[in-house]
C-alpha cells in the first residue's frame, strides 16, 4: 500500500499549493538552471520538504538527503556531506537537502557554515527548519531564506477531496472537516490520519486518532485554577496529542491569565520550548514545564 503523503507529494510547481511568491522565485531559479543556498522555514507539515524536492527534481540535480533530527552531529557533516560536496557531478548540479536543520547542534551548524563556503563552487544547500531562531546567524546569512506558510484550510480541503476521488473513497465531509480542524496546519498529519481512517472504501473516523482540540484551553484553565500536576498530566494524556508545539505559543500569549509573574512564565516557557526540540518523549518535557508554571 502506497503512503499517501508520498504518493500525492506534488511532482511539479503547478501541483504545489500555496506560497505563490516563493513559487515564483523558485520558477526563476529553475529557468536559470541554478539556485542559491536556501533556507526554508515554517511549521511542521507545511510543505518545506516537498518544495525542496521539487527544486532538486526541476534542476535534475544529483542530491544528498539528510534528516538532521536523526543525524545532528558534526560526524554527519564530516562523513556524509563533505565527501558528497567535494566531488564533481557528471550530471550538473549537486544539492544537499538538510531537512529539519534546526536539530543540528551548534557545533555542527558552525561546521556546516564553513562547508557551505568551502564547496560553493561544486554544491548548493537547501536547509529546512521549523524554528528559524535555532539556526545560527552566520549560517542564516549564507542562505536565501523563505518563510513557507501552510496553504489555507480551504486549499487543504480541496486537495483532500481530490485525493479521495482518485482513491475512489466515499466523501464524508464531516469527517474530513474534523481531521483538518484537528491537525491543520500539519498537512502531513492530515493525510496520514485520513488514510488510516479508510475502511472498505469509506472514512471510518476513529476519534482516538484525533487530538482533543480544546486541550490547550483545559491546560490554561488548570493553570489558572492552580490544579495539581496530576490533573494536567491527565489532560495531556486525554488529548491524544503526540506533538505540543502550539501549546508553547498559546501559554505565552495567555500568560497573564494564570500568573502575575509573567516574566518568569516566559523564561520557563522559552526554556522548555528549546529543550522540547531535543527530547524523545515530548509529553514528559511539556509536563515538566507545566509543573514549573504551577510553582510561580
């Protein structure tokens, strides 16, 4: 069975939805037959990797793909990227796609900065990241940065309907709406949840696959009421969520509702948002943050 995220990944710029101004610039690169070093940043599942792969395909370039969330140290630069970048391509362009580059350690980022300079004559780099601020300034300055904004919910819904038609799946507007409402703007998660909900040609929505969309408000209410950490942990567990990226911003925006010591709350949120990137179990990290917020 083909994974829909890959099967329906756009194969050309016309199929790529959203980010029209960025698409226009990419089209110029493809017409010229070359690119600058690029840094694509934006929320998870918003189309950064798809765009990077479209660029490589459009240039018919030889490329190396590395997911920095799995390979984040200096050894990756030395043992994989430098050997690839240092050789001359017989097919024209050579490009390194460094996905989720905000997972790279600061030392690895510093090494990558030097690598980009050293092999500017033979290789180009496309970096993607969720958090631009986690990329060191010298590395940012060596790339042309583009903010990748997820397509609108309407555009996502249209793409989903198109996929369902191609797969000959009976449309269930309510179920599709629930999935998009829950997982937007992460299009990857929308498609994965949708595909996992197909039974005998119909959408059979398993509510356990959906995040409880009001769990952030429940967390906020718990902090306001000075509830116990046990209750907050239960709210996290009941939500069904595996990723909590949006919770940090939500609590930051609403810090005045649960504490008068807003400065300390911001420091705690910032600390755990940074640590969140590197931990394996995201829920434990968030629970630790909530425990700290209860104490102020």
